[in-house]
C-alpha cells in the first residue's frame, strides 16, 4: 500500500504528465491516455435574457481555485453541460473555450455522443480538432428498445475506429433509460482506442464486475457520481466524474486521496458527508440545483436553458439544507 | 349512429376539405385544424452505401396506393422517421419532399420536437415554411427527472405561442421514458394553438380521462399505435398515427370506418388480427422491422442508419410469422 | 347486434341460470361455468378495536341493494378483500359467510391463491367445500424472478387438475409485480378446468390479444377494474371485477348493458365519469379509500387491518373530489 | 486500523460472546445484540417425493464445516428459506431444528415477517420461543402502493414494541418491489428494540446514507448479498447475509476479515471473484441455483417446493461456468 506522499507524486506522474500529447490512436502511435482522477463535469454558462429560452453562451472562465486542487481535468459537454440544448457549433465552441481557460497539464474529456453513429463520429473528430484529449461517448438511447449489445458494440467500434483521440464509454441510465451491458463493455474494452468507461448507474457490483472482467485490458473505470465514489474505488475504479466537484472540488479530491492511500476510515467519514449534497445536485434537483449551489459558492452558475426551470423556493431551501446539515454551508 | 356511407362523406367533408389552409393561429385567424383520421408515420428512405452509417437520404416517393385509401394525411419525422439521426436540414428536406409527393388535400403533420425549447420553436417555424400543416412536438426527455408538469407546460406554451401552425402534443414513453402528465395536457388543451395530442403509451384509461377532462376544449386525441386503435375510438379518440398503416393502410382505415360507424363486432375481429403485426413493427422489431415488412409488401423500406441494425434471420422469421399467422402474408 | 331488451334476457339466461350448479370438472361432468358479467370484489369487514392490528372479522351483510342490480356475482378474497392479512380459517369463514348472505343464483368467485402450489391446491379445495363456484387464483409472486411461463403453467395446471371447481387465472401486476405472460395464458386456456382470466393490468391490447389467441377455446376474460371496462368489452372481454361496483354497482352494470347492447356513445359518456372515481378506490387510495367511500355511501366499510393506514384528511378530501367532480356525490 | 490477529479476537469478543443471552428488550434489560458478521441464509431441506408440490420438510443438519469458519450465525427463513411456501408451524419447526443443530455461541436470526402487523407480531413472539436470537422482519409488500413511510414505521414499531427479541429490518426489493425508505429507517433506528437492518437492494450509496444518518444510534447494517459486501463494509456496514456463504462460507468470511483489517487490495481481488458466483445463486438462478450448487459442493440442497422449478440443463451449465471461470469449481 502506498503512503499518502508517495501516492501524490505517483498520481501526478502517471496521469498529469502524460497530459495532452495523445496524438491519437489512428495515427499509429497507439498510446493510451491515463484517465485516473477526479473531473468536474463543467456546466455551460448562459447569460440571462428576458426570453429565457434564448439564453446565449456566457463568458467561460473556470474558477481560479480549480487550478489549486489536484483535479485530473475537466469533462465538458457531459450531461451536466446541457449538451442536448446546444447546437453543434456551440458544443465545439464550449470545448474550445474550456481548453483555453484550463491549465495545459490537465485532461479535457469532451462529451461527443449523438444519436446516430455518423453524427457521433463527426462530432468526435471535430472535438479532437478543438482540443479535446479524449471523447466521452454517451449511449444512443432514443431507440433503446433496439439498442442491443450488438448494436452498441457496432456503434462504439465505428466511433473508436475513426476517432483521432481515445474514447471513453459513458453509461448514464438516469438520462438514457439504458445500461450499457457488461458483455458489451467487455468486448469493447479490447478495442485499442477505447480506454475506459464512465458509469453513472451507481451499481457498484456492476462496476466491480467490469473491472474484474477487463483486468487483462488496459481499461479504466470512472464513477459517474460522488455518491458512490469511495465504493467504486474499493471495487477498482480509478477516479470519478463528479458534479459535486464543481463546488466541493477540494473535498472530492481529498476523498480520492484517502481512498488511493488506503485511509478507509477517514474516507468513509468524508464520503458519508458528501452523499446528500451530491444527491441534491444530481438526481434530486439536477442542473438547476447544481447551478444554484455554484452561485451560492461564488462561482457562476446562472440560468439554465428552457425547458429546464429554476428551483422553487421550497426546493432551494431543501438544497441548502442538504449542504448545511453536512457542514458544507 | 351514422351509417357507413354517410360517415364516409362526413369524414371527407370534415377533415379533408379543411385541408391545408390553416393560416396559423399566430396570424390572427384563430382557425383550428381537424386532425381526425388515420396517418402513417412515414419512414425515411436511405440509399444503402458500403458504409452503413453514411446512408444518404434516398428518393422519396410515397407509394401510389396511399392516395386511394382514405388516409387523413401523413406524419413526417415521427419516431418512425429516424428523426434523431437526421441533421436539421435533412429534417426540413424530408418534410419538403413529402409535401410535394403527397396529395394536396391531405394533412402533413411534422415532428418538430427538439430537446431545447428554443430549438423546438425554430424547427417548428421552419417546418411550417416548408409546408407542414401542423407540428407534432415530442416531449423533451434527456432531463426527464426535471420534466415536471410545470416545465412541460412552459415548454409547450412557448412553442405554441410562437408557432405559425397548430401544435399537436406527442407523448411516447417507450422512446422518451416520460408520460406527458394528464394535468399538463388538460392545462395545455386550453391554448388556442394546441389542437390535440398523439398518445403512444397504450393506456386507454388515460386516453379516456384526457378526452373527458378536455371535453370543453376543441381538443383531439390520436392513438399512437394500431394495437389500441379500436379501444381508443371507444374512449373518444378521433384517429391514429399507426406505423402499421405503412403496409396495411387499407386495413387500418377499414378499422377506422368500422369504429366510426358503430360496427363494433366487425371492428373487434379486424382489430384482433392487427395486434400482432402491429407489435412486430413497433415494440418488438422497431423501425428495422417496419422497413423490412415494407420491402416485403413492395414499398421501399431500405436500410436504417446506424446504430439501428438489420434484423437477424430469426427475427425476420418471427416478423413474417406475425403477419402470416394473422392472414396478411 | 342485439337490442337492449333482448340482451337483458339473454344475459340473464346465459350467465345467471347456469348459476351455481357447476358440479366440478373433476367429477367428470365437464361443464364449464359462464363467468360473464360484473362482480364487486367484496371487502372484508372488521370491527374496530383499540388495537388496530387486532381487528376482528366483523358482521358480514351484503347490502340489500346489490340484489336489485344485475350483478353476476361476487368476488371474495380478491386483492380488495385483504386476503394476505387473514388466516386460512378466516379466509374460509369469509367465503362461507358471503355464500350465505348472497342470492343463490349468483356466482361466488373465491380468491384461493397462495405462494406455494400445494397451499393453493388445498385452499382451492377448501373454498369449494364452503361454497365457492369458481376459484380465482392470483399468480405467486415472491420469487417473481423465477416465475417463468413454464413455472406458472406448471402451477396453474396442478391447481386446475386438482380443483373440484373451475379455475380463473388472475393477473394483477400492481400487487404482484408480475404479468401472467400471454403465451402462458394461451397454453392454460386449453385446460378443461380453466375457464377464464381476470386481468387487472389495464393493457387492453394485451386483453385483445388474449381473446384473439384463445378464441378457439371456451375462455372468458374479465377486466380487473372499471377504468378500462368499456375498452375491454370493445376488445372482447365479457365482464369485469370492479372495486367501484361496491359503491356504484348500478352504474357499472349500466355500463355493462350499454356495451353489450352496442350503445357505445352513451357507454363512452358513462365510462368517462367512472375513470377518476375508479382510480381513487384502486391505485390512488387503495382499500382504505374504497372502505371510506363505502362508509360515505351508507355501506359498512370500516377499518383496515394494519399495516394499511386510514386516509389522511387531505386524501379524504381528494377522494371526495374525485366523486363529486364526476357527479356521484 | 486493527491488524488481522487483533481484529480476529476483537470480533470474537464483540459479536460471539454476547451470544444468545439477549434476554429481550421487553424484559427491561435493554441490552442490544451485536449482529456484526457473516450469516448464510439457510435453505430449507425438502425430501423429494413423486408429487413435487408435496415435498416434506427434510432432515435438517447444518454441514459440519460451518462450525469451523467464523460465521456470526445463521439466518433462518430469509428469502432463501422458501418461507412463503411453509405453513406457520413449519416455519417454527425449521427455526427450532436449526437452533438445535447449530453451535450455541452463534446467533440465529429468524425471518418472521408476514403481510399483516398482527401476524408478524405473533410469528415473532413464537420464533423467540423456539430459540431465535433476533427477528428479521421483511417489509409487507402486497399493498405496496399504500406502504408509505408512515405505514411502515407504524408496522415496525408495533412489532418491535411487542417482540421479546431484537428486531432487524429487512428490505429486499427484488422480492417485494419495495425499498424501505431511508427516512423510515432513520426514524425506526431510534426504537430501543430495533438493532439494525439487512439491505438487499445493492445500492451502497443508500447504505452509506443510512449508516451516516443513524450514526448516533446503535444501529447496524448488514449487506444482503455477497456481491456488494466489500463496498458495504467500505461504507460502514458491519456484516452480510450472503446466500453464497452456504457454499463458499470460508471465502465470504475471508472477505469479511480482509475488509475489517483494512487489507483492501486483497479484499478487492477476492470480491471480484465472488460477484459472478453470487449473482448465479441470487438474481440469476435463485434458490434452485443455490440448492443445485449446494448439491455439487457436497451439502444437501435438494428440490424446491413448487412453483419453483429445477434448473434446465442450459441453466445448470451456465451456473457451473460462473463458478469454474472464477476458480471455485
């Protein structure tokens, strides 16, 4: 077991310095990127207008403090980025802006999933061009009744074949109504340009099974939420994409450190205090909750695009309670 | 109760001659369109290419026979139109082509739903410009956890306010994981530019309740599938959008006629024989099943865009059996 | 199509005079019972005690008015009878008491389902001995993950083989989390001692398919709730077991008459007004709601056994509104 | 963090020597029992008969080896004990027999849940009389639509008030379709005679939240399955009731030891190898799978009561593979 200090430098060495120079699998280099660590899924800032469904893309400035905590990087255009509400050009612009605003030695994982295979390929290529280090590709879902393992394997294989950057699978059943089946993940883990998976379903038995069955591949699993981050580390995940890290970034990184250095008792205490705040900014109040708490913490949350609605006063009160009762506000 | 002959001319008079001259609610005329009757949701023809996720939009020619059966019109860009796989310009092109190919005195209902309110408004306006008579707007669903009645009422009100053509609500939980709540439907039925709803959920108790609670509005409900078409007529629906009508158009229209003229015993016998074929081209085998059976019936089905996959030989066999065992092949 | 007057006598002739003299399939007569018509699922009366989980079986007197409306009979120990809360001897005593209280020329369908096949057989035999005309057997459900079609076919076949009275299948997914699969129903419909099915799931497409695929058997389908009674008749069901008939018995029988005589427009109007009251006494407020409304209508509803709780004042208010807004209170 | 040797004696001291001398909360002693550790949920042995739904209770002899591994005790009449298939007297007889067969210094947790509060109270009292150390009470579920937090709190409070032995809450949504809500658990944790909970749902975020919110009570959480045992320990659970421990008892206890002594890397490797075998004897193949593997491992599994069916040859093959591919057969 590594001690805390050792671990820290190891992690820096492993996942930071590999950095952005990925080059791309297609170009023959065959390098894989190390995606271990904590990523906030960045929200998209909109400037409020009188007509709320016309909100324009706002100024994009990642809060300074983020550079001081040991984040592995940023996820842009994940579910928390309101990507389904953006045009294709807005999606690329957001990636481009975050690339410029963020430290050079951190990873930018860009959500490039679309419903069709072709559109996903095109979006992935474009995102690579504007600076994404890896593409995080959500499962297509509108025709979920026909999204068999075979169909999903076909989809991801095409995307990975044609992507100049590594691909990260992304399963988020709360949004898609679809779990990427374990057998499909195992098959896809053998593709040289598929480096890992973000699993937001919260079933850590499943996460453990995926780690177990892909152990001969160089395949990395990220927990999709801070609520089951510690349990995911226990089962073999290497990091997490955590909405909560947008406001409690230092704390989520602290939880990572405690898990990676084997300080499980302290990890448990910290994990416990993060469950309710995490639920508040994900399944309970969604992006409107996350943006509201960002406002309260001194970041820019701002409005959501319609049809997402602002929280009601009662919801705001409950949101506040989920943070205060755990000592975070 | 109307006799069959009388009914026929009545229906022609009511829903056909109103036809396309809707003018638009926004323009101040305040006319409502009568959407009663049967609509096939048109599939989108693609030309097969070696690279199946690059399939181009194919030649669009509505089969001749469709003009001889008493269809009320066509739904373009419904779930069966693979709309999530098309670009915005392709979506408009498909509407434009069907408009040109179809009889002038039939209605074109165009699916214009997008995830954001703003994009839905823009798509709706554009579809009106290329010839849609009414817009059929699916519920946004990616953030279904936040799609409360309030959010959905807000969304549809904005769209209806700004749409130059009447709006038809569209609830299809098999695809969206979301039922448009009855209370939201009742509220929205009072909007002067919302004329009705397509409900594909299959819960006819719900359909009956919606008809009952909107009876003081001029609000029309269409069944979203041929499997529960007769039951929907019994409860007060005025028509249906039926994938099965792409191949058994005459039979679905015959079922409509039997229901509208009170010939319930014959209607029941016909309805029974349509349940399995209908399930085959919807929940069981989806669009790949529908396109395959279109090929078999002499229409152009053709390939689907990826990630939708072709049927396996075993699935094809089961599809065939669902039609032959009911006497349709 | 039959006229109203004709129908009335026909129905009396068909389903009433067959009456109780069923004799039993096992005894070699091979007669089948006609189960067409409307049945209230009788609630179990308890006398309130200070200790609410000790409520004793109360006096059992079927309201007089029930003899004046054309009910086909009574269901005893259905889901509304709180059967899971009764001991085996209480279950038999309830059947015995209702048998004595009810008119001789109506059918008594007794719920005899238990989790094990053996217990179900024993309960079915006992219920026949205390006067049940047919046994209504709910699907076992605690091990629903293993309740395949094969397991369920095996279960019902054993029960039907050994039952001295005809068996009615009973599928109620709201309570059991399990739909009796259509293929199992079709297989079981061929058993000479299985006469029909009560389907409470509310999917009338499924009901239509079952009627269609068992049309060569003498197999009868009953709707399990008044909310989809008319639609079920349209699809070929022959009656219903309707909680609502405990208070609006005349109205539910009127709906039956309108459907059976082809008066679909009037049927629709009546059906519409029954949907909300029906939902109130079933999925919305359950047995506590049903018993409360029975109290209000002058019958004896009384308390439920724990853990079922009384309605809150707000729930009572909503219950009342569901009846008043439709003109029933 | 405790070393392995220390831990071993500590655990023995903590949970073993408290042993059976619980005395009962009602008797005024107010002692609580320590339920930490691993429990196999004992299957009920039946002797095969020609008529499989008549299987009699078989000879009950706990395999010798169980006394050599450090099990905390045994769960009798859990879901794996086929309790819904037993008569009340059989349920008591099984508890009595296991009590006699098992070591005196281990705990016997008896499943005493019934649908009604009254029956549950009576069964709990009777089980205490035949030697149960604590009662494990499953949520009532047939009327799940009315099983609000208030109803469940009422139910468990009554049972705990009247039980002479400590009560363990039991939530198993795969069987009941119902999750005992977190707020109800938190309220119930304050009852002096409710000592803990078995949670079989597999949502470890929920388990963590329960541990967190009951930290001021003396309340213990057991994982309901070996698949998420390690993750549950990480979140603060103190043990598990694991079907898999019926055949891999030593391995599950080894996993417990690794977790309790902070050897997380080894724990992870072992946990990984237990996920598939565990799934095989629970959600995948259920009790028939568990009994079959018990036969293969040299214990007595024997037949299940109907309607549970034996595994098909293909299922047996898959079951075997789940064990062999992980090195257990």
